[in-house]
C-alpha cells in the first residue's frame, strides 16, 4: 500500500508532463502555421492579451491578495523584454526551420542557464554542467554534416532565441529568490508582449478570416493552460525530476511535423535530439545525486516560463 501511495504522485506528475508537452507543442505548431502567412504581431498581440487577462482572472478566482504585484521590478522588466524578443525570434525560427529541428535550440536553454547561473546568480557550476554543454553542442553541430558553411539564417535566429530564452529563465530564477508570486511572472511578460505587438500591428496587419482569429485565441488559451499544467506537475514532483520529461516535446514535434507540415526529420535531427536528451539526463542525474527525493514533498517555487 505504501508503494502505491508513493507512486501515485509520480504517476500524476508524469501524466501532467505528457499533457504539458502536448499542449506546448500544439502552441508551437500554431506559431509555425501563423508564421507562414502573418507577421508576429498578429499572433502575439492577441495571445499576449489573453494570457495576461487570464492571469488577472486567476488572481480573483484564487483570491490571491497579491494580485500581480512584484517586488523585483527591474528583473521583471528584463524578463519581459527578453520574453518579447525571444518570442519574436522563435516565431521567425519556426518560419525558417523544420519543426522538429527547432527543438534542438529549445533544449539549449536550460543548459545555457545552468552554465550562466554561476557568473549571473553566483550559483556553483559543477563539471557535469560543462559536460552537458559539450554534449548539447555536439547535438547542434550534427545538423551541419557539410560543415559550418551550411549554417543558415534560421539557425542563427534560433540560437538568438535560445539565448534570449536563457536570460528570461535566469531572470525568473532571480525573481523567485525574492518572491513566490507566479502569476506576476506570467502577467508582465505577456502584457508587454501584447503592448509591443499592438504598437507594431498597424504596420503589418493583414485581414484575418474568422478561422485564423480563432486559432490565435486558441494559442493564448493553450499557452496559459500549458503553464498551469507545468505548475501542477511541479507541485507533485520536484523540478529536477520533472525537467527530463520535457524532452517528450521532441516526440510530439516529430509527430506534428509529419502530420501537419509534411516534414520528415533527417537522421541528423534524431541524432542531435538524442545527444540533447543525453545531456539533459546527465545534468538531472547529477541533481538527483545531490538532492535525493525527499520523503515528504517540500514547498517549492516554480519559475514561470
């Protein structure tokens, strides 16, 4: 009976992570579909407003007296700016690269964050982090069997997006040292996304049929839902156990690429993804050795993506 009780949170957490990776991949698929016909502001002005609005609604539903107040305005501003810039960069990366190929750059973000946490957040960087970075770098390099001369604009944009995502993640981790208000970290970046994209919208606007407008609304709802599912997963399992399961996103990206975009990844993409997943496993194994699963689940702060 005790084993069953202990296994239940793990099973629930794993199920939530499967759902999270499916939802976030669905959101990415909508991004790629929009990138073929529209400029970024037509998707993000709508979705940013939806996520920001749902964040405000959640504070009322949860009766959270903190609202969306923050005690780290500068770090929140940095997170908001890099989130907006990173969203635009990933939007163009999805336009320029095959769907599953972008996963390799998404997977770089936690590895970059692990390395930069030393000089930025004064956190110790263990040798395993450098080993993980080396393995992940090999995962990216296998995309270019004919050499670095085959690097295209899409790869550079995706790398820029990964670096911006890393800064946003580090800002989130810094904010979590000061406060535990998750909704603030969801609200401000998306409110900034809505405002900036709304200002740019008049210069790039194209009439949208009702179907495409519905997809844009769906994107915002799916994105908000994915982030709350991730929070739920991390409430039943520690972050260092949940994180490796995010690599399930690659499988969904391959499947979505085949079904919706007629893309069949090359063998090099599977090899690169395998190296990325191995790098993640190396880092997580090190974390598990440092912090074994506690007998009782402690409260933890989950940085918003």
